[in-house]
C-alpha cells in the first residue's frame, strides 16, 4: 500500500504547533491586559507590547528546547532498544547556537506581525461596522480566532523557503568540483580594498582538508570525517570522544584545533 504524501497546501504539524503556541501566547498577553485599557490609544499600546514580548519569549523557548534535546542525547543509555535510531533522530533535531535561538524569536516577530494584521483584516471584512470599542472587540476576537491558521501558513512558508535555500546550496556544492578559495587571502584582499587599494592579489585555492578524524559513537568508531564534518554532521561537543587516524581516543574539548568546531551544549 502506497503511503500518500503530505499535501503541499497544508502546513506540517510543526508549523501548526508553532502557530498555535505563538497565537496563544499573544492572545494571553492581549486578553489579560484588556481590563486595563481605557481608550483606543491604550489598546494599540497593549497590542504593541504583546507583540514585542514574543521575540524574547520564543528565543527562550528555542533555547529551552535545545537544552532539553542536548540533555536527552547526553543522558541516553546505550543499552536502550533502538539506541542508534533514537540517537540519530535526536541529533537531527538539534538546534543549538546563539543565532539559531534568536532567529526563532525573529521569526515569531515577523510571522505575528503579518499574521495578526491579516487576521484583523478578515475580522474587519466580517464585521463591517464603524470603529468603536464594541465592534473593535468583536474584530479582535475574530482576529485571535484566525491567528493560529494564519501563523501556521506563514511558518510553513518560512520552512519551505529555508528548504529551498538549503537545496540550492547543496546543489551548488555538488556541482562545484574546484576546491574552496583560501579564506586568509580573501580576508587580506578585503583589507586592501577597505584601505583603498585597487590591485588585488590572485586568490589561490585552499588545500582540500583530509578526512582523517573518527568519532566514538554507540560503542564503535565512525568516520573518517574532516573537521568541518565533525561540526556539521556529527555535531561534536567538548565531551565527544574523537581520534585522528589511529591515534588514541580523547575528548574533543581537549584538542585545541577542534575548539572552533564544537557544538555548544
């Protein structure tokens, strides 16, 4: 029996979850502050404050999620049935890195802005009445009801756009057979340009990195990997056991040349 694919027009469960949490959080701040609103100006201040709170809240929630996943990976007993599958699934859900936390908050900021005003526009269409306190409350109620759907579709679009960018980058890297340019000489040329120089040195190609690093996972050695792959694929932390070639196993945090390739916990 062929399993039907997920319909392209319907958001993924993760998009619905993010949209639901965002709309409920925004609605909580707005509804809890309405008893203190005395005029239209205060009402718009309430909406603005509730909107500005969300980026910080979602940044914290993303950090909390990352910390929970890291704790689960670290504390996962190797004797657990399907250990490799569970470990691989958790590793794929890692979302560490300061910028990634703030990017989730920024997404909430942008998604809520467009989602709320679209929902408010729908409420204004449904209730074609002059702008007064009673009609605006009904429009706000309709907007908060439509907000989970609007934000879910906006989150789905963001996910689709990121997948497209990742696919293009992967395709570009597969089509490029030449080694990467030497980053040091690129930086020197940039400094010359900033200083007003008009002639640049030709940038030589960087020497391809040798994949000779191994990682100790699930009781066995996995590899070989390059240092960049240790960061991008294996997501090594300071506690991960690594070795170079046939050398001795040691913690990645004890290897000075791997310091900038460690994933934060």
